[in-house]
């Protein structure tokens, strides 16, 4: 009798990553520099998560979630920045000027 151990099982093929999840993550990272791609990160992230839930053979749930998070952070930061600028302009525009001339 042979006393050799049984052969190891064949390696499992990795799941393909969803393309929208990759796009979401890339747009989320670019959003930190350019702001506008963060909208694409949010849209692509939601689409990717729906596609991954429908087809469990696809991977990339973490990438889609990371793209969503970075996209929402940049959008919230942009909105806060715009609000502060508008309030500052409104405040300084309402300040009366001192007339020192005759």
C-alpha cells in the first residue's frame, strides 16, 4: 500500500471584480483632488453594489463601498465649503463702509 497523502485540491479561481466598483473607487480618490469625480463615485458605487448583489460571482463590494464613502465625504466637504463662502460673502457685503472723506 502507498502511504502518500492525497493530492491537494485544485486552486479556486478568484472572483472577477465588478468594473463599476473599480470606477467608483478611482473616482472617489480623484474626487479628493478635483471634487467633480466624486459625483461619479457615488453613482458608480450604488450601481456596482446593486450588480454585485444580483450576481454573487462578482467581487468588488469593498471597492464600491470605499468609493461611496470617499464620494460622500468629498461631496459633504464641498457643500460645507460652498456654504461657508456664501455666508462669508453675505456677511462682508452687509458690513457698512466708513466714509472718511468730506
